[in-house]
């Protein structure tokens, strides 16, 4: 009985359609990832305004983010409580952020 269950499992796994790995979708993901990385690298060093929860707005120099974009690295963070030389903002705390004067290259 156990052997037939394993055989059925193998058959059902092999018949699964893996649409997520089609060459077209891989190419699209590659294009989007490259564009995202260009945007992030292009705004490093720019002044940014961050809208946070609890109706808090802070300003800082954008320095980058981690690979999953869960942490945003900043410098000279200006908060209502004072200035912080280096800070990491959790992306889950950020509603939005704005960067002015972005120039396309």
C-alpha cells in the first residue's frame, strides 16, 4: 500500500506544470530585477522623506536596502526626537518614501 502511494505521488509531481519557470517569465523577472537594482543604485546618497506609521514623517539620506528590501539603510536621519547619524528603517514601518530630483541617465 505504501509503495503505490509513493508511485502516485511521483506521477502527480511529474505531471505538474511549472509555468513559473518558462523562459519568457524568467526573462521578464530578469528585466524587472535589473531595472529595480538600477533604480536603487541611482538614488543612493539622495535626500529622502519617509512617511511612517503613527503619522510620523522623517528625512534622511538614502543609503540602500538589504537584498529582500526589508531594511532601509539611512544616514543623518532627522526624527521628531532628534538626529541619528546612521539608522536602519524597517520596511514594514514605512508607508511611503519620496526622493526629489531623480535624474534619468
